[in-house]
C-alpha cells in the first residue's frame, strides 16, 4: 500500500503566492532572493510580506548611524518610503546596545516641535514608545503627504549597553547621526532624507 503525504495548507498558500509573484515579474532577474514562509520576499523594486496584510512596497532606502553618548556607534537607522509616500523608519542596535524607549519625527523641519532654543521636543514626536523590555529592533510608519524639501528624520532613543552576561554596563541617550540642531551645547541631530523625484 502506497502512503501519500499531503502538504500542509500553509505550504500550498506559500506556493500559490510564490507562483503569483513569479507570474507578475517581468523576468527572473527581477527576483533577488526567495524567502521562507515567515520572511518577506525581496525584489529589486521592493519588499512583499507574505502575510494577511496587503503588500507594502518600499523604495529609496537611506541609512544613518545611531550614535549613543555622542561618540559610540549603537546601531543603524534605515529610512525608506512606501507607495503612499509615507516614511518607514527602522532602527537596529548593535555592539551590545539595546533600546529602552524611542521617539521618531519625520517631516518638514518647519513642522518639527522645538523649544525656544531650537532643540527638539521629543515628547511631542508622533512616534513615542517606551518598551517594557529592552529591544534591539524597532520599525514604524510615519504618515507624510508632501514633497517639499528639506524633509528631516529625527530619531532619539534612551539606550543601554549590555555585556556578554546581559548586565547593563552603560546608559546613554542616542541620536540619529546627521546635522546638529545647535552649534554649541546639545549634540541632538537630524538626518536630511533625500526624496526621489516623482
């Protein structure tokens, strides 16, 4: 007697989605990497997440360092836009650094909430998240409709650095690397995001 092993439904759904993507690609060169069921499928022109959510394509990725304590590289910030022109800001820490909280602003510099000295009011940023446990990654969408340069991205975080056994050895503030808001005093900084011509 021959026993036939049936594929689980999730595998059939993955194969269907893969066939649909392959059918829509103009050539096999459009594919960079085929992913597993739980990871996104990466294309030259964007990313398709194989979830119940509608696909979101991202474009124009730009990167900047996340600097802790003014001198320490604590990770990387990736900024890109989606098909609606909104920003996707992703932060990944490195070198033992972890996020305690994070604040993100993306938009026109003239709309940035600042105090009388011209320093950002991070408590008024549209993204303001405090974590219950240390995190090494964070990503969020910032709704933005407009294309009037300059567009700035401001990322601030309170971070800790852990040693190999997980003990906190340093606590600091971190800012996205870029231009300083003021010449003297605070080292708060912002990143100018170059918008692709439309």
